[in-house]
C-alpha cells in the first residue's frame, strides 16, 4: 500500500501542568521528542495544559505529565478530576500515547497517600496505588536500570511514595535501583498506550528506542499506518551540525508513486544516536551492568 502525503507529518503534544509538575529535568523528555521529530521533518507542536484548562482529546496526539512534590500534586489531583478526567480517559481508551512520570504517574493510578495529609485520589488509569510510609522511610533516590522490550531503559528516580501494582502490567523489571516500591522489582505501569514510570527527565534523552516507540505510536494512531515511505535522497548518512543524519530523515514526507523497496524507509527514519547510546551504556556501566552495556553498544554497532 502506498500513502500519499502532500503535507509534512505533524503531531501535537499536550504537556499537562508544566508549571506544577517539572522535576529533575522532566522537560528534557519533551525536548527529545521535539529534536527527534525535527530531524525527520515532522512538526511537533507542544501545548501547555495548566490548572483550569479543559483537555479536548481530539486536539492532541500525545500527552506528557511530569513529576512534582506532594504540595504541588494536591491541586493537580483536584484539577485532574475537575477538568481533565473525561478527556484524558477518552484519549487513553482511544490509544493515545501518554507518558506519566513520578508524581504524574502516581496520580494516574488509584490514589497517592502522602506522609502527611489526606489521600490524593487519582484517575485509576493504572490499577495500582501509592503509599508514602513516612519521613523515617528512606526515599528511593538514584540511577536506575530496567529491562524493557528485549532491551534496557536507564534513568534517574527520586520518590518517597511506593507504588504497588494490582492488575497493572509493569513497564519493566528492575535490574538496579528501586522502581515502583523497592520490593518486587517492578518499574512503572502500562495501560493501553499509557506509560507510567519513576524515571525523570533523562528518560527519553538516554533511551532513544523508547522515545521513538512513543512517536511511532502517535504517528500510527494519527495517520493509520504501519510504515511511511519516505523519499530517500541518498542512502548514506551525512555530517551536519556536528551530528550525522540520515538523508531520509531530512527529506519531505511526500510521495506520489510507489518506490522500489530499496528507496522506502521505515515509519521513523533512523537517526545517528551514537551519543545517546553511549550515555545509556555509561549509566549501565556505572550501575555495574557491564554485560548489558556491551550488548547495547554491539547492537548499535558502536563497538
Ligand atoms: N511526591 C511524590 C513522592 O515523593 C512524587 C515525587 C516526584 O515526582 N519526584 O513520591
């Protein structure tokens, strides 16, 4: 099947509560999505959705919600119920990709019980709950690595709450670090295309495969396709702005006739992610996961 696009591909990302929930560089995740789209000629528009704003699901292709301290989470929990619940549920049931980090993740599950104060009721998207066991219980802080989809994810976590999954499927299994609760080796949760995780702002910068997974889900959902043929101007990557880019990534997504198979590219043209994978492997090494680090570097043909 041939797809006919005369316009460049475009996506709109709804960034929930950018002023309240933005810890440990959470916005780095959005910057990474923007960079990866830009390199491929895909237009990514980012729209902030604050307290009091309604969430119209038809206006977005992806959603992001970051982490925050307890005092910031409380008004957000209220607003999620008052202004966003119906739109957010509709989006998620319609398979919109959602990335929810730490405090945002906790509020997409059933409830967060802080060390002090009343429970914050969440939306129950993830069949899970979170309890902060008090100031004497150490926080879960540090670098973290988990298995995901036949590969690894790496990042940084810092949370007091412990999340327990009921029927929710975990994002992955902890290799090093704390994850959901420092007890059962699970990390994060998945419901349809919604992903909850404790990994903060370095998640998508250091995990290009996960960033592209989210973009691929968004493009597939919006354009209803598995693969977009892209015009390949040249097959060799070229040097540009100090980084190498596939020429396919720089071409316009315009195609009128079927091309021979060697001139079509996958839905997302590959980028040169050498730096990203080196950062990923460095973190694995720092955590003592030398075999995993070597596997990644071999797979990416870096060593
Ligand atoms: N306040 C929550 C906790 O400590 C979330 C923290 C965060 O988002 N980093 O568990």
